[in-house]
């Protein structure tokens, strides 16, 4: 149970209420309707469970097999409720007593009078007996009659989100449609729709972006938008549990464009949940106590950003530098103290006053359903027009040919010993399909030798990754390294690796080169596993404002909002090779098939090789404050015992680092350090803006056909 600071101070009252609730449960026999509802939901979720990655399935089964209480024949369906057994429930409740429990209290503010230490992580703690007077209070709570319990304790109400209609109208199709259709397009709304034609489950996904001109206009606006979103999420908590139990989920987030809303799950009651979300967005009531709690949550989230692993922090700074307008956590944190509850009361009506609504409805729904959902959004929010002609163009900083820039930042966590390098190379516009194919194939070829050289052989650090990324229209290839080695040394090793990679590519046989092409094409043509993957692909193309549905999707770093990496209540950002995240495509495959080894060598020598006079590179160094010499020495000693060759290689590398670059590598240009990043960005040109790959009228289907 997560508690506020006030809750931690009153943890004894919390525990007493828990035992009072248990006493309420014991007062009457277990209600059959709750079991029936849970059984119904479990059966529906199991019946329509969508495919998940094989690794997750195997891992889950391995854990279940360790539990002797699950019969072999139930391993694939452990969540099903097969029998209502009130006697067993009552027997279990009888064990929930004050003399049969222990509790753990975790808080950063506790005094440090610890008397024990955990073996592996050396976490300090204290183990003590529950005081006798508190135990008596707990017994009194556990045996309290109904008149002495808080009146607000009650059983849950009937779940209004339980799906009743689970039918799927299956239409025979020769091939699934490659893109959604545009069923409404005007200055108020743009609506995309696709009825599921390959997964045939009673589910759907609704995605909305509420474009507004003020959401991230300044750091102050951005932090007020973040607080507003946090407050709306808090007001929706009363629906979250029931919705989740019924196979529905929702999310609300902020981005540079405005507000993002998503509702997913069984389609029967989806509009009911969406309406509740929209009403909270429109009619948010801001109480001072709830605002103070939200402000503290956001403050802690941005403060905790400084204590995350450096590789999780670095993307925020690359986005700050490359995006035309993006605010780093430290900029937002500076504005937070001045924001008041009254500021949010005045701000959020302005946030919602003028907007453009873009919607994707995808799944077990009809065109009429999608249009009705659109009417619901419009009639609830009632915004004034924000026509496309007024939207700001999405652009990024264009690194000039031959550029070599360096941005350095000292990490705030004094105990952290890890440095982090992000080595970004710009390769031009991904709108050029031929260039895009070269970038993809180069990444495929470089992935294994990059990891093998920098991680396995040179043992530079635990986290080593190479990936493709896109900032609006600009394609990049980058190496990400976290290590106790300093960033200057890491960058030298990246330069050395890329110089050697040219030799590897020249020596590569045609058969091996073709294997890389086939491997990449197979990844691009891999079948989608579930409805959610297809929705995500469509939405990526829609929000990119390029609408190139015949291409795959990259990991688009520019559009990742700050909350991804530093808000505690939301998902942490995870870096993986973006090629593995790219879904089925068609145009990409055509361009990859025609590539030759000569094409990739020319690409490497023009855009990637350290000696190239036209290479455009930006390096970001996050520098640790804690000394790392002892750690590196200990690591070298351990490596010498386990891997003498690796240890010897490291020592030779240290000599290389002192003398500069390896003799076989052309000397790279000295980087230009970025001081005032605002002035640096102002001195550079911008990239082309995102524009549609084809006229949107080609996707239109405005008739009444469902």
C-alpha cells in the first residue's frame, strides 16, 4: 500500500482500518454475486487473451510451475475461477488476525538507528516486535461491531464496465487493409477508422490527440500541463480498479502537441469509460490538498530524474538539443515552485479552449461507432477551432555537414560512478526512402559487431546499445554507452570501432551481406501479434503527420514526453534496438532488396566514418562526480582472472587513449563544445517539417458505409 507523507505519519490508523474492513467481511457470508462477476471477467479475459511474446509466455509458465498448488492441467489457465467455495473463503478470512501478521514500513524520513543489514544490497533495517498497546488497538479494531467502524467501509458496487456483448462480426478478406480510412476531416476534427480484419476479438483501441497551441509553449506552461494531467488522473482513480477488472484501460498524458488520451480493451463499455475520462478533463475540481499532493509527486518525479541511471537520463538532453522546442527536466523543475492551485484553475480552461481533435478508432467497431465517439468528444469538450493552418510546424535542429558538436553535463548524483555517452550521427531525411533503407540495413549490420566489440571484448560497460532513431524527419544512428570509463575514452573507442567497421564490411562476403538483408526483411515482414501492435503502428504514422502507412516505424525519440523518463507513476523509458520494434512494411522492403554492399560502404564513408568530412555528429557526455579509479581497477583485476585477453586488451587501450586515436584510424576533428545551448540552437538551421507522404484525400471514405 502506497501512503502519502501524512499517511506514513498515521500508519497505525491505516492498519486499524484494514482490520476493521476484515471484520466487516467476516460479518456476513461471502456474496455469490462478487464471485460470479469475478468468474465472468476471468473467463472473458482468458478466452480473448491476445498473443504475447514467446519469452514472456515461457517465463510466466516457468514461474507457475514452481507453485505446487496449481494442477498441471490448469497451468495455462491459472486465473480462471472454477468454483465458488464460501467455506474456503471463510476459512481463509479466519487466518487474517492481528496475532498472525507482520508489516513492513518503508520511508526515506525514518531515523537511522538501524540494528540489521540485508546481506546482498546492504539495506539497513530494524526488526522489532509490535508494541503491546498497539496490538490491543488492532484486536479492538478486528473485533469492533458495525457501530464502531467507519461508515465509509463497504463492499464494492456492481462493476458497470463488465462487458455483455462479446460478439465479433468476421468479414472474409483476402488481405488485411494496410491503413485506416479517413472518415471525417475538417477544421475541428480528423477521424481515422479501421474495423479489425485479422485478429477477430471483441476489443478496440481509441486514441485521441487534443492539439492545443499552449500546452508546452513555455516551461511554465509545460509544467502546468503536467500538473493538470496528474490531477485529472487522480480524479479518475475511482474508476481505475473496476475498469481494469473489466478488461478496460485508459491513459492520459501530455506532449508538445497537447493532450493524449487512450482507451483500450473490450469495446462493449468503452464509450462509457471514455465519457468519464472526458468529463473529468472538462470539469476538474481542484482542491488545495489534492493540488499539494500532486505538486509534491511531480516535484519528486523530476528530482528523482537526477538519480536514475545515466542512460535513462541522457535522451532528455538529446531531445532538448535537437528538438526545436523541448524542455529538459531541470527547466521544468525551476518553474514548479511558483505554480499555485489557482494558476491551474485559470490555466486549464485556456488549455482546452482552442483545440483540434484527431481520433483513431480501431478494432471491433463500425464507422457509425467511430463517428458517435467523435460526437461524444466534441459535445463534451466543446472547443473552438484550431485549424491546421495555425499549427506550428514540427522541426528539428539540422546539424550541418561536417559538424562535430559536444554537450557536457555533470550528473547531480554524487554517489553515481557511471558516465554516459550518446554518440549521435545525423544521416538526413527519412522521407527519402532509399536513404531510409540504407540506414536500416547499416544498423542491422552494425548491431552485433558494435555490441561484441564495445561490450564483450572491450568490456566498456554493462549497457551498450546501437539504434536507429528519428527526430521528426531527421534520421539518426547512435551508440549509447554507460560505463565507469570517462566519456572521452568511450568516444575514442566508438571512433575506433567505426573505423574498423569499414574494414569488416569490405571483407564481408556476398553471402553474409545477403544474410543481413534477408534478416532485416524478415523482421520488417514479421506478422503483427495483436490488435495493439497494429494500432500503435497506425498511430505512429498519424502523429508523425507524415501518414506514410506503407513504411515501418522507428523509435521516434523527439516525440517522447518527459514523463516517460521521470514520472514515477508512469512507464520508465526503455532503450532497445529500434529495428526489433518495427512492424510490417512494404516500401521499406522494396528498397532494402535492391541495396548492394557498395551502397552501404558509400553510406558508411559519407555519413558514419570518423574521417568523413561530411559526417554530422553530436555527442552528449553525462559526467559522473564520484571517482571511478578504484572501481575500474577492481573490475580490471576481476577481468584479468576471468578473461586474461580482455584484461590485456584494456591495458593496451589505455595506452591508445593516452596517445590519441589508433594508428589505423584517421584523426577525427576536435569537437566544438556547446556552452549556451539556446544560443547554439539559434545559430543553426532547422530541418524540413513533417508533411504528408500523399494527399489525405486518398485515404478518405466519407460515405455512410460501415
